[in-house]
C-alpha cells in the first residue's frame, strides 16, 4: 500500500513531487505521481492541458493512464512527460482535466484507490494558497482545480507547499503568514539528488530552485519571470489539511460551490475571480524576443558567462531555462549548455 502524490501544477512539478515523496515517506517503492501534461509554451505550443487523445504510447497502470519512455505527444503538441517517465524513479500518471471537474475527481479517486492510500498534493512554490489578488500571481487555476477535485473524492488528503515563494507568484513572507503554526519537514540532499537526472535537461525553474536550496544554495537567482532569493526557508516542505488549503483558495471554493460542467467554464470562473483566465498562456517575458536561433555547441564559455552576468543584473545564479533564453538557445539545448559552461548543479552560479 502506498499514497497517491499529485503534482498540482504540471510542467516540472513531478520533479519536485518526487523530492517531496522521498521526504514524506521512507517507503523504498517508487512513488505514484499523478500530473497534468500542461507545459510551458516553448515545450508545448498549444499551451493547454493535454489529454489521453493527445498521446501515443500510454499504458494502463495504478487505476489510471501511465506515461512511459515511449510515450509521444501528437503534433503540434509537445511534452516532457516521456523524458520524466524515463528519468524519475516513480510511476507517472496522467491527470486529464478536459472532461470537467467531476471526471477529474473520478480519475483521482480511481488512482488513489489503486494505490491503496491517502492523497498528497504537492505544490512547488505555494500559489496553491492564493487569495486571488496577489499582484505577481500568474497561474492559479490548475492548482485550484486539483484542490476541488480532491475534495470531491472524499479521500483523506494533505496539501504540501515546497519551497515557499520559489515559483515567484506569492512572496515568501506572505506564505509564511498563511502557514503560521505549521511545522515543516526538511528534505535531505539524497531526496534532492533523486531528481538530478531529470534536472539535467528539464527547463523546470521552481523544482530546480527547490533542489538547489536543499543542496545549500543561497542568494539571488534570475529566472525567466523575475528574481528569486533563496533563504533558509527555501528548502522547507510545509503541510496542511485539504480543508485549510481550500479555505485559502477562492477559486477552489467557487469550483465546489458552482460545479462548472466543463473545463472552459471553470477557467472562466477563475478569470472572474482573479482576472487570470485558466486556459490562457501564462505571461512570459523572455530576455530576447523572437525564436531561439543559436546552438550551444558553438558557444564560447567566457563570452557566454559575460552575457549571462550582464543579463542577470547582479544575480548570484540563473536558472538553466533563463540561461538558454538569454543566449538565444532552445530549451532542448540545456544539456549542451551545461557541458559548455561546466555546470552539473540545478542552477548556474555566476559569482
């Protein structure tokens, strides 16, 4: 018997969810992690949550549909899930929200029952505790949809906030006020190291920041959206009951009150409450406009580092996603970029 872990935000959140699972339990079995296939625009130009029909090579497992290293997204969609299925020591299941809230709740219920345990929702950064009015909020909808779907299952559920503030959507201090009285867990470096193979190529920023913080990195980090400061709080993993998380989140509460029949109607509800449409692409300010044009293989180490230091505005570190953008490289060049710059850690140190 094990628990069902849910990576609440999709994208790179399964990476951080693995670290959380290694922290929460001593069970040596690979954790079961359910996730949206909802990626950044540079990975998936459709900028929408992908469903079963969008993939080939899925497998049936653990009460749901599992990604495998042979899984492929049907063009024009793109996905990193096959790579994560190969590099994460976990069973990775697809959360398909496209049939509405009730259908998503039934998926989660079937997965949790097959796993035989409770539900543990993992959010990297903490926007799952949004009040809907934070000025830096960018993507509250997916987390709220998971909260509401888990509530409908009736299965005991715990919500975890990993690395408060690391997604750049709600500040660390504000989140600590909302988490007051909670006693955090402290992941160890072995837990973070389990995510190393995936972080070697994935453009995740929040999970990379959390892993770096667990490894002891501190200071300022330039990300695609903003600057983030890694502090002694950054490695911590807080937890609270589902009802308390729903109590913070007005979109989750409204979803439960109104039960919109479709994903599109639910996204519209999010827009009404927060001004952010759940299915609109997340605002994305790149260091340079236009498509990537270069190749890491032709970079000069010293010139590249000079460019990054100038672009990062005095930050101590940059994410590899930011570094690729600043150097006009596609995210798929991250492994080559790491090799050229001699980087074998989750973040690139500039100072």
